[in-house]
C-alpha cells in the first residue's frame, strides 16, 4: 500500500516537471546558438516616430518604414520577428541587458553609442530640423533658438545637439508627439526632431497651426543597433540589407513610405 502511494507521488512530480518544461520552451533567442527550428528575433522600437514606427489606429499593428524593413530583413535571414514597444531612452539598456536582440527605431549611428552597441551598415539618411508655430516670426535658423524654449525627445540626438547650442531652455519629453503637443499648447517656441519625422507630421498627419523650417542642424545616418557580443547577427543583417538593396525590395519599402527618389 505504502509503495503504491509513493509511486503515485513520484508520478505526480514527474507530470509536474514535464508540464513545467513545456511551459518554458520558447523559441531560442537570435544568435544564442541553442536549439534549431523557429528562430526568434527580438526587436525593440519606440513606436512613436511616424513614418518609421507608429501604431495603426484601427488594427493597432506596428507599422512604418522601419517595421517593414525589419520584417523583410528577418524573413530573409530566416527569423520570426517579435517587436516590443520600448521608450527610446530604454532601448540601448534593453539591448545591453539582452532583453532584446536588436533595435530599429530611427537610431542615429554615432561614436558615443558605438561604445555601447554594434551598428548595421547605414540604411537611411536623416538630420535634424525644427518645427515652430505658423505665426512665429523670429526663429529661422538653429542659432535663433538661443534664449527660447525648445522641446526634444529624451535620449535623442536632438536633445544632445540642442544642449550643445547653449543658452536654450530645453524641455525633454518621452515622445515626439508629446513635443508637438507642447508646441501647439504654447509651452515651447520650437520642437527639434528628425527631419523626415517633422516633415511627415506637417504633410501627412494633418497638423495645423505649425510649420517645418528648412534649416538643418546635422546629417545623420540611421542604423540597426545590436548587442556588442553579436558580431554574427551584425554580419547577417548587413548581408540581408545589401541583398534587399540589390533586389529592389528596399526601394519598394522606401517608395511606400516616402514616395519618389531613394537615397
Ligand atoms: N535619430 C534620433 C536619435 O537616434 C532620434 C530617434 C528617435 N526614434 C524614435 N523612435 N523615437 O537619437
């Protein structure tokens, strides 16, 4: 009788252990080298940056140039994609903590970031521009921002560059849409942000009462950021990017979001 009981207990434990294994078995992370089959690419992005990454209002899907590009790259590399929406200033830390494999988020390649992450080859050329209210008379060039209140997204090159100008009263916000709202509400005199995003805001989102200025502060290249240890994934991304540029796929995605000529 005792023996039967002990056997039952054993069986129960075995069943629990088995169930536990099943529950934990996710697809292996990109470049982990473990297991085969369904490889998962964990992608981080700050979904606040139309037309690169934003949320479709009706079906809530993440869409934009970066989203299409990373899905096409992953498909070519044989990965499933999982996209996580993470605040821009939390993206590099998330890579360093290996919570995500890569970030695609209109990220400017620069020396300071190269100390913390690897970058793919450049995939888009941008720079910084300004948005002001339509009735603004005294801001034309970046130098005119001295003594003014300016909104920037936290952790961005806009923030760094406006700090460098000196003499500007800077207000940092979590997202560019927050910056635009503050401008409209009269809390700041200008928004500094990436030119293609500013242009899209003015021309495509039906913004009123504001205008984009032609003066450009910087020329910046976007790249996909990868964990420092993952040179293998960097090489794969670069090979696929090259392939998509050669076979016209990159151009298709570019035309979908920007129309007309490519860079
Ligand atoms: N290009 C700028 C930077 O790298 C801004 C990027 C912001 N991206 C975003 N998804 N909000 O700092």
